[in-house]
C-alpha cells in the first residue's frame, strides 16, 4: 500500500473517460488499497482512480471517518441505476481542487450497482452526504468534475485560479 501523488486540475488525466475493470486482479486490489490510503492521508471523503492517474472505473468513499469510525466503501465498475427527483445541496470539495469548496445540487437519493473487491455484484441505496459523495466520485470516472455542476461564471473563476496555481507550482 502506498499514498499516491494526487493529480491536480488542470491535469488532463482528470478529463479522461475511464475503462471498465474486466478482471479483478491483484493489481486492481493494490489500486483499491492505494486509493483508500491516499484518501485517508489527504483527509478526503472519497477518491476516484483517475485522481491517482489510473484511468479505470474504481472509487472509494468514506463519509463516516470524521466520527472516528472508518467505514470504507470500495466500488469497482459502479453505476447509478436510479436517482431521486428530489435534490439536495452540499458544499463540495475535491482533492484535485485544493482550497476550493462550492455548493452543488444533486439528486438526494441514488441506487447503485457495482462490484466489490471479490467481484461480487452489490446493489444499494444511499442518501444524504453519502449519495452526494458517490455521485461526485462516479462523475470522475467519466471525466466529469464538480465544477461542471456550477454556473459558467463560477466555473471560469475556479479554472483561472487553478491554472494560476499550477503556473506558480512549476516556477
Ligand atoms: Ni473529486
């Protein structure tokens, strides 16, 4: 297991469409382990594989660690099969956008289907912060980012700040 370097916007890997995992090998298990370790090390509540440079359909989420009891959810090839009409707003951040936090509106409840690390198909419902975190992480697998859910004006301000940050980092 290793804490991996995070890909920061505007790294182009964050806009890639990730491929399905066909064979849940040892290498896939080590990506799952690295993702979880990197998420906890950076105090995130979720992390998607492209954020550590792996363009495969894997995410980890843990929205309960702040209470001191980690409850890790590992998902391979996750899909949302149903979303509620009712929406809710949460202030979202993203480990690929350090320092940015913005209100995003998303469906309040979702049903998901995925595979676990044994390859078994699991299906479950989520609501509240967990539903938001899962939708945010699944978006990453299609190269979609939380800023895409904001107004064009807000998005362009964030993009400008992030590009400036990247320029300063390479200086
Ligand atoms: Ni994110």
